[in-house]
C-alpha cells in the first residue's frame, strides 16, 4: 500500500535493516524495483561491475540480486514493476553477456539447503527459492520463464558467453555465440593499443584462434565485436 513518494524511504529502511541490524554493511540486493517501476541501486560499487551481494547465501558470487519491493505471496507484481524488471534484466544480462534462457552449472558455497560444494543447475533468471528454504519470490516465481522470454527478446542483437582458452605463450582460442547470424571480428592489441592480430567471420557462432606463442609480455587485450548494434566483449591476456 506504499505510495511512490515513500519508495526512497523504504529503500533507506532496508539499508538500515541490512547494514546495521544484520551487520551486512550495505543492502544485500544489487538492485531494488518498486511497484511503480522505479529502479534503485542497492549494494554500492557500480551497477556494471561484479559487486558481490548478500541476497542468496551460498550463491552470491557470480550472481546479481534483484528485489521487488512488496509482498507478492498472494498477488502478482504490477505491470510497471514487471516491465522495469524486464528492462533491468535485459540490460544487466547484456553487460554480462548471458543468455537469459540459458542454464548454468553452479557450486554451492554452503547454506541450510545445499551443503558447501554441492553442484546444481540454475536458470539464468532464478528465484530465491531455487537456492534456499524460502517461498520468495512468491507468485512471481511461476512467471520467471515468461520473464526470461521477454528479456531475451529485448535489445537484440546480443553477444553471449564469450570464452577465452589458453594464454600468452600458447595458442589462444576465442569463442562466443550471437543471437543471430552477423559479421564478427576478434581483435588483439598490445599495451600501446596497436592491433597485432585480427580474425573475422560470419554466423551465429564465433570461433577463432590466435598463435600467441611468441607473445609473452602481459597486457595484450582482446575484443569480440559484431557491429555497432552489439555490445562487444573484451578482456586482458
């Protein structure tokens, strides 16, 4: 029953409960979304960075926690909250290059439901009850497959699961997947920014190898791109 003007104070109250009462130092969730569609940054450190939250014991590392402000045990989120959630997930998963309809193997860090080291598969968009003894996120849980489909169709085209195998002084393999067939490039630059190698192709699958046996000094950078409409992936060797 909260008003839009009360949302920010609710976030501050959650901060006090998590940071002071629970002793977590900050809000456990990376993001919070109110029923009016307003998105709040929760845990401090940068919304595009891999900030480890405190939203799901044993599964905080490698995940992002989003809380819808409200009690959804008996009701579904408002259309505005759902739309904001879809937009937020579509953007944040694009930053991480994750396919929202995918599943991933994960290892539990330990909690009352899954002992430390227990393996399981999680959907890219999961509910808290998947990893802990809770009914969270209430009625929203049954809509997670539909939300994943909505997220997958927003902001296309996208680049998924970039992977690099090998390192300097070896043959390095680069791979990724695109949401649709596109021209793609893999570019290698040295510490001065000078291009030293590039591979290219066309299709939905990126696959290229670079002979780095004579490149032994650290600091080479790689970039996988597929045109101006696709967020590129990059990193350092």
